[in-house]
């Protein structure tokens, strides 16, 4: 087993851990109503979900998809190239869907404000199952390297 494969295996183990925590937060938050004002416990849970959502996206694309590209001798190009390769492998449904998810991630990370939270939380709750599915597909795909 070469160094690139070892890195990929370690990244997949970390992705499995990310999956567990993201799914846990999602299962807690999916029961919440989208509303104008949240109780402190609800807000804590939703903010944790948003944080895990963002980290999961970053890890999936920047670490795991790039590691797969490295193992499969793909050109280490831009993030768009990495996402295009993931689409060709069937790890994501579409590049457009991933762009939408990245936009939500950017909103969480760069523009997080107290107004418009209903829309943000709604988007995260809607897209989290998509990310969980992509993570599962990626973990399955990478079993060939274990």
C-alpha cells in the first residue's frame, strides 16, 4: 500500500467520525419547527448542526475527494476540478447540487448573522441528508482501498 492510499484510509476513518456527529446533530434538529425565535437549547443544537455541516463539507471536498484524486492519479486542480471528478465517480449527484451546498456552507461560515436564521436552518436541514448520502457513497467507494 502506498502513502497516498494510507492517507486516504486515514481520511475515510475521519470522515466516518464526521458522519456520526453530523447525523447525530441532524437527528436532534430535524424535529424542530422552523420559527422566528428559538429556545437556547434549540439554538445551541442548530448552531452545532450548522458547524458540523460546514466542517463535513470542507472535509469531504478538501481532504477526502482530493485524497481520492491523488490515489487515482488525477490532476490536482481547483476545487471545481475535484468536484467534477467526484461527480464522474458517482460520489455526488451533480456539480450544481454541490455548488448549492457550498453556498450554504459559505453563508454559515462568512455571513452568519442573527437575522434570516429560519432560512439558513431550513436549508441546512434540507441539505444534511444529501451530505450524509454523499459521505456514505464516498465511504463505500473507498472500501476498495482498504
